[in-house]
C-alpha cells in the first residue's frame, strides 16, 4: 500500500510576528505583566497524558522551567495518564480556554483519536487548538542481540521461515509503536502478532527476556540499550539515516516508500483567543531556540524544533491521512 509520509516528513520551524495584539499585554521575557488581561494570572498547568518519565514528560518539564523563568509565574507539569493518553487530553479539551491549561500530546491524542475510537468523548481536531510542534523522533526496529537476523531483509526471511508468527511489542493499542508495527506487517505481508503493554518500558523488558521478538520503539527509549549492546537495531523508520545510529539503514531502503516518525506537540483548549494562541506559540518558539533548553533536551535523543500553529494543524491532518488506512486495514480499535 502507498505510504505518503515520505513527502511530508520534514517540518520547518517558522518565526511568528513579533507584534501581537496589545490587548493581551504581550511582553518580553522578564518583564512584569500588568493590567486585568495580563497573562498568566495564575500558575499554568502543562498536562502530560502519560506516566512520569520518558521523552514527553522530560521535555515538558524542561520547557516548563523556561516558561516559568520567562513569565515569573509557575508552569507546572501534571501527569494525567490513562486510555492511551486520552484522559489527560480530554481534561485539557474541557478546560477553560484562557491559556492556563496546556497539553503536550502525541498523534493519538491530537490527531487520530477519533479514528481509533469513534465514541471518544472529545474530538482532538476540533476541541483542541495546536500551539507548536515540540519534537519529532524516528522509531527503530529492534531485536535482541542474539537474534539471528542482522538486516531487515534477513528479518523478513527469518519471520517467514519460523513456524510461529513473530511477536512485536508496543506501548499500547493505537500507540505510534503499534501503528508502525502494523504498517510494517501490512507492507511485508508477515503474519506478526501484536502484544500491547502499559508503556514502552515493560515491553522492552519482555523483549530483553525473549518473551517478544521485536519492537518499533521510539529512538530515545531504545538508544541506551542499543549502545549497551543488549539490543540490536535493524533499521530506523525516518526518511533518512539517523545520525545517532551511524551505519543503521532506514526501513525505506528495503521497503520503498516506508517512512514514519512520531511527534509530540503542545495544544490548548479550542476557543482560546487567537492573539493569545500566537503569543503562546511564540513563547514555545523561544523556548525551543534557547541554547540552554536545547542543551538540556539533547540527551533525550529527539529532534526538537517549533512550528507555527498552522503548520502543526497541517501535520495533524496529514497524520489522519497517513494512519487512517493502516487503522482500517489492521482493524485497530480502542472502542
């Protein structure tokens, strides 16, 4: 089946206009807010819809520190995990549209939630307003160090030779790990079995123990095991080789057109005033251009860059176009 992701895998960061609506008292970093409409009027919550730890949670905390210093008001990270991230996402979607409640979410929470569950209590595409991309990351097809295949082609041959289907683990039904694994299964025709876990870490533990055979994990979550030698990378999923894994090919080199990356982005409730959305997006652009912030984020291993709200909205729609056929053909459902 065709894979359109390759043509849209790179998204440039763009600067927003420096002059925003004066009614919101937009101010430079370090300036004191004044007036009844000044933002923020109280602590700002950044909701992480996943458990603590991992690139999403860590990224939110680094950005929150920058924004706290920028405004002189607390930006507090709050973990609200559950339902593949949709508990936290719905909480933000139902919050007051005044800029004081943010979401840092994934495609499952910000774009394709209704594809996975038509009965979802909120619609990510209409009930949330994107602010900016935060990071993108490749996934990596990983196996244990003692797995006999050392290339994607050999992996496919090994899977076809074995009497039972290989098992690929993920961080949960509908996660990017699951979707990329299903895209791989559909493109290769392999009879693979999906094993969902409550997060990536327990899946990795079972991969190391030999309970499952492979994963399409996010690179930041896998790189330590890969460098330590307990896991081996067969390929990355991005459109080009990843500099963190020199010598590791892309899946597209074996399966033409195969390219998929996951991402995290910030959003606020729909109905947040457009000038305030622009102001908050500019704040995120400042954060993700700050050398100190980038130095703290670098060990996480993702590709950090901001976007405009319009660019983020376009990415959300592109995700729907990409994953809709996979979700339908693989019969993936959270309902």
